[in-house]
C-alpha cells in the first residue's frame, strides 16, 4: 500500500479530506491478462520505434502497472463518496499528479517488474542465441577485395649431385672412354 498526498477534492469547508494522505492498494501480483498486457506494451513500443529509449519503455510499463494493478484506494469525490477505481479515474486523477503517480509507480515497479521483465529478457536472450548466421564469420581484409590465392608448389625437379663425377673433355676433342 502506498500513501500519497490527498488527491480528493476539498470538503465544503475547504479542508483536506485526508490530512494524512490517501492510500492506494496494489494487487499482490498481476493476473495473466494484466501481465501479458504489460509485456505487449514493451513489444509494441519496440516494434513501432526500434530506437525507443529504455526510459520510455520503463515509463510505459509503469503506467500499465498502475492502470491494471490498482486494487483499491481511499479517494473520494466532491460529495465525500468513495471514488471507484477505473482506468479513466486513474488517468484523470493519479496520472495527472506526477509526485503521487511516481510514488505509487515505484511500488508497482517493485511488485510487478520481475514477473513482466524477466520473461522478456529470457525470450530476447533465447532469440539472440538461436539467430542463424548468414555469410562468413571469417575475418576479412577490410577492402572488400578477394585475397590473392596461394601459389602452387614449383614443378622444378631437383636431383642429388653428391654421387656424380665430373667428366672433362680432352684438349684434342677425343674422349677417354
């Protein structure tokens, strides 16, 4: 339960209805639909704008937590009757008061973030591990040109010359055989 400044209209005498503040009670945990709604907000924001900042995503998630996670509150209307919790009332009263919305939002983040964000991170990790690699993963020379091929071994034949004798010709041109 979060305690915030009293957001109720003042009494006819102009007094604050709840001098100690209003209370806002959040559900202990989000139901399936609410948790899936929050996860889908993340996916939708990322698909609409791949450059969406982490801060914007977190703010949208917190707003969703407030719209789906508030169970009850002590807010009253101008006649002093309990004001029913509804998405419209949350938007009109709580979300228009930045300090109160942030106080309740911080508590909602603590309660719901793990159930919403951990599965998203797990899914992202799994999809990045399963991503096939297209093309070569070998290093390149950076120029985009093909590397020169290695030359083939030489076809020159070498012979051993240790066991050879020198044959000299005679001065007269006659052989000594």
